[in-house]
């Protein structure tokens, strides 16, 4: 039932907008084109930041730095009851949700989705945000240079989300 309703929502909205324009006798095509042009300008402004971010993540992963990072943090993670397989998910989630999802799928393939690393990584992935991605894309699109406390607050919220996720997964 929900799937059927969802398939009709977008066509209904488009039909409603066209009907509203016809009833009020307002031009609809020019504002539509203006919105499309603005959308393309935003995409062109954001594209270099996104491309640089994706390349940086891929270089970090391909160079072996991610493995070194995991090996370095494994002792601290074991004290906090975080499996070492989950560390790449935590790190990647700060930059890219799709990269973190790729690491999550790797955990699912090796350990399974019902395993402790799979369960913990799933909860962490859904309770944290892509701090650096949000800052770089959204702030660069509106040309904000000084982030003030945004990064500190976002990182604090992310680490609280990770901590609560580990606590809940260990005790439930």
C-alpha cells in the first residue's frame, strides 16, 4: 500500500504544480528553467570539492594508510570493546557515507550481518554523520570560510554517537 502511494506522490506534485499554474495563469516554464540553471550552478560549485574528497579517501585506502591506521588504533579499540573491523567504518564515516557503507559490506561478507562487528558497524553507521563531507560541501557551496565551533561540535556529537553505539551494542 505504501509503495503504491509513494509511486503516485511525485506525479501528483508535478500535476498539481501545472494545474496551479494553469488556474492562476502564471508562467511556469521560465521559473522551471531558472531553477534548473540554479541547480546546475550549485552542482558546478560543489563538484570540485566532492571529487577531491572522493580521491582523498581512495588514495588513503589504496596507499595502505588505512591498514596502518587500524593497526595503530587496534589496542585502544580493544580496550573500548570495538572490533578492529569496525575502525575503518568509523573513520570513513567522517568523510563519506558511501565509503563507510563499502566497509560495512566488507564486514558483512567476512563476519556476517548478525555478528558483533556487523551489528556494531550498522548501529554506528546509522548514528553518526559525515562531518567533513557536510562541512566541505555545504559550507563551500555558500562560501563560508570560518566554521567557528561547527567542526568541534560535529566531531563531539559523532564521538558521542559512537560511544553510545558501542555501549548499547555491548550490553544488548
